[in-house]
């Protein structure tokens, strides 16, 4: 992979991780259109490392909150809420592994067969978010346990490529009574334990399979750096506009690419995989 390609993928990862448009979906779509093989060890390892790049801006932007959690782990309720939110996410992950054991859970979507539908699902979530959060009066400014559980479930759904993790979790927060800006802040912080958990689980498999030998050092480092910088800008941008700009604009964008993707897919485009629903494991 060239430095330019790696930088491009890092840019997509950084921006789309925090904009409600799905980083995994855009990475997969770009690879399909460019013709980069998506299931190679090098690509799997690059995905893991690009997520490390987007972990850094979450730590930087919310450094005061993280310091407060480290200084007062018992008194600070945010740490407990992040743990609570991670439990349903893990439950969804394990349920997917049980449903699709032959392909190790959510890897069943890695070919891109469901990508158009995923973009449309995210667009629906964002429209629901706008409808539910139309009036900010009476809404909570800080998350509680109910918010954390529902947002954790939505984060699990966001593991499907094309379903935005940030968009779905913000929707979950708004549906359970949070203001959009409060839901966005907690959603972005939720990405840190999710990325760390993914890094530990997938990184372990990558090391065992020897994926590290497959990566190219310079392009990979460039991709991580670009993901880090783009992620920082995307978080700042979303926190600034989340209360003023309707999610419907992002929904419109996703609806257009989702419909175009499905039309090309169903008309037999050689660039895209066929829409084929996999079998679910019995029992």
C-alpha cells in the first residue's frame, strides 16, 4: 500500500469515526471502489492501528474528564457509566459470534454485501434522533445508567460496517432523554473503551496470526497520524455544531450513497458484492 492510500484511509477513519456517517462503512466502500482487497492480514492490521489513531484525540479532547476519573475513580460516576455502557456492547459482540461462528461474528459483514442497507439504517437513526430531540427543554445534561445501557446496545449495533457508531449511540442517548450535546460527549468518550477492547481482542489475534509482519511501517505510521489529526478536528467540529445543525443533513448524505450502492449492487455491478443473506447458526 502506498503512503497516499494509507493517508486517505486514515483521513476517512479519523473524520468518519466521529461524524455520524460510519468510518468502517466508508473504509470498506473506498476499498471496494479502489480495488484494495479487504480481507488480507495487512488490511486487518491496518484497521486495528487506525483505530488507535482515533483513540488519541478522544484522550486529548477530554483530558480533564479522564484526569478526574483517574484521580477519583470511586467518586467520579462517568467511569462507572462507561463500564456499564461497555457491557451491552460486549453482549451484542458475543451474540454475533454465536450467530455467525463460521466467520467470527461481525466479520460476516466484511465483504460489503450489507453496506447499502447499513447506510440507510444509519440515516433512519439520525432522522429519529432529530425527531426525538427536537425540543431540548427538560432534557438531561448528564447521562445516567439507563442512558448508558441503551447507548451501549446501540454501540453494539454500530459494529456493523456502515452503521455509524457515533450516530447510533447519540440516537440512543437522545431517545432516553439526553440533550444532543450531552449524548455526543458521552458517545465520543464511549469510543475509548470500545477501541481499547477491540485493540486487545483483535490485536491478540493479529499477533498470533503474524499480521504485524504484513504491514508497511511508513505508510502505516502516516495513516495513524492522519487518523489522529482528522479525528481531533472531527470531534471539535461535532461538539460545536451538534446542538445547532440537524442530523438530517448527514442522513440525506447517507441515504443518497445507500440508495446508489443498493441500485449498483442489485443491478450486478462488478465492483460490489452480491446481496446475499448468510445463514444463521441454529441453537
